[in-house]
């Protein structure tokens, strides 16, 4: 409403939570456990407000709001509206008041991000000066917004090339600004193992590999660094989903512990990209114990409901000639090696389910039967998404033709990316509710850290 006066943000502006103190502190978003008090504190910090947010137990009349706003520099109200959707919000900006309505803390957070997008970019680095000079003007408006999909994701490959913590932190901030609420971190590969695991310290050696020019390159995330990223993401309404690749794309793990492979030969961490035939030996109980121990430690630092296990591009060559894997196939009455992978997915899914988590895998896991609660991430076109939904499985869509941002801009330009729709047009309408949402992927085979941000945020 350009004809109406904007709201002038000053350091004297007060923030009120129109709810009971119990709701303000304890009503937490179901995914990232964000509270209304924390959301209010984040907004107050961004605008350098002098007074901490206060809880107001009862609603006030509009006239009282206006009087208080005029006397004290305006008021920012966050009010709980129980009949709103989980991330739905409404924000109304008047000359003396900003009034946010939301059912959850993350809804209030998205209201802030929408208003932030309406402000000049200078507020991101010169807030103190602009507040002092009275130049932070929030345009008068009314916005009501709600997401169509609950999974709005970004996958960042930290394995092919190491992504510094500072880069991931910036990425989280920008995801939150655009209400992208899932950060999928690809942490293990043939080329590196990136996350500390106390039970298997030799994995840490596989965080580095030969680099160009004869040196080494790589990096390892400590558990404290990961916890810091998860906490920042939580405060920004973003859920971090870890990916631990199995049963393929695991040369880095096999280089550390050769007995986990079928051949048990000593491998080196790969410095080239591709698909390698050495994979986890699923015929050995020790391999399954290793994977469950690793996932157990991963779940301790990642509270996300979903845990990604990869499952893509698994060659069966070693399994065909492995006495342990062939013994497993016979003992379990399996018809072939594809069924052996499916058996392993069932086993890992049950393990995750026993800890209250849900398995996510790339669409190759569709080659066998799957547990009913598994989520399939479809990347090889729309057929995988449709096939998964027809089995009653939930889907995250990320087809290469729209969502692979590592591709050259001549292949995936802005229009092609923007035209992406998570629900394939050929999917029957009755199956549409099974699509959780979409995800754009940033693979880093040819994109070290210095290049990644130019592709993600051109």
C-alpha cells in the first residue's frame, strides 16, 4: 500500500509476544524446535532493538497499540493464531505497528524474512547507521503466505570438495532468507569422509586426498563444528539432513578400514570422479555393525527426522564374486544382488526407525521392495517420483534437468531452474500429496568452494 506511511524502525521499538509465557517458551516448531521467544530474540538482534521482547498475556486494543507506538517508537507484535498452518503467517505493517500472526515460531520467522526482503540491501551491513539516521522504513503492506510444500531443500556436496564452515553458515543464512527449510549435506564419498566418528578414528585420515601439484586437499568437520551449524540452522528455521553414502560411493571408508570391502585390499582415497566397483561388503556382519555405529553417532549430532543414506550408483561386480555376499543371498533367500541391496536398505531403515528416524535414499533404491515409511529422492527425471508414489512412498523431487545447479548455465539457465515443479505433470492427482517437495543439488566434482557460491547465488 504505497500511499500509506511506512513503519519507521528505531532502536526504541518494542517487541511483544501476544501469548502466554508458557506458549512463548515451550510451543516449539515440530521440526527444528524453535520457540517464539527465540524467534523474537533473533528479530530484535537483527534490528538492534534496545529492549528485550516481552510477553503480553492479553491482547490490547488498537488505540492502545497506537498510543504506545507513538510514545515508544513503535511496536512489533507476534500473535499466536492456532488455526493457521504450520508455516503459515500473516504480517500487517502500519505506521506505528507491525503485527505478525502465526501458529508456529517458524511462521513468525518467515514473516520477518519477508519483511527483510522488502528493505534495502544496505540494512544487511549498515544497520546501526541506518537505525540512527531513521532510514529503516518498512513499507506499509499486508502479506499472507503459506508454503505449498513442506520440503524445500538444498543439497550441498561437501565430500568431492571440502566446503568451509563459514561458507555453509552463509548458505544457511541465505536459505532462511528465501524460506528454503532443508539443508541436505552430502558428507561421505569415494573422494573423502568429512565427519568425525569417535568409534572409527581412522576415518579421519580419509578426509584428505592427493591434490593438484603434489600436495593434499580436504578437511574434516569436528562434532562441535557440526553442532554449531545445526544450531545456526535451527535458529533460522532450517533442518540439516546428513547423508552417509551406502552401500556404494564409499572408497574413503574402505581406505580406512579395508575389511569392510569384499576384496579387503588396501585402497586409496580417490582423487578422480566416477563410480567405483569396491563397495561395502553386505555379507559381513561387521560391515553392518560399522554402518549402524556410524549412523548412531551421526544421529547424536543431527536431530533431523530424516537421515539420507544415498543408495545410488552401486555396482554389483564385487558382490557377485564375494563368498560372504553370496552366502548372505542364500541365507536370506534373495534372488539376486539387487535384492541384496534392498535387503540392506530394509535393515538400515529398521535401525533408523528404532531411533525415531526416517530413511531417505536416491531413486536407485526403488529397484527392490521398500519399507512404507522410506522417502525416495528422485533425481533421474520424473519417472522415479511417479514410480515411488505409485508404491505409496513419499517423494522429494530433484530432477537433473531442472535442479542440478552444478551444471553449466548454458544447460540449466535461470528459466529452466525457475520452471521446476516438484509434482511431475504425469503423476496422477491422487498421488500428489505424497510429494513432500523439491530440492536443488550442488554437486562439487568440478566446483571447489571458490566456485560453489557463484553457481548457487549468481
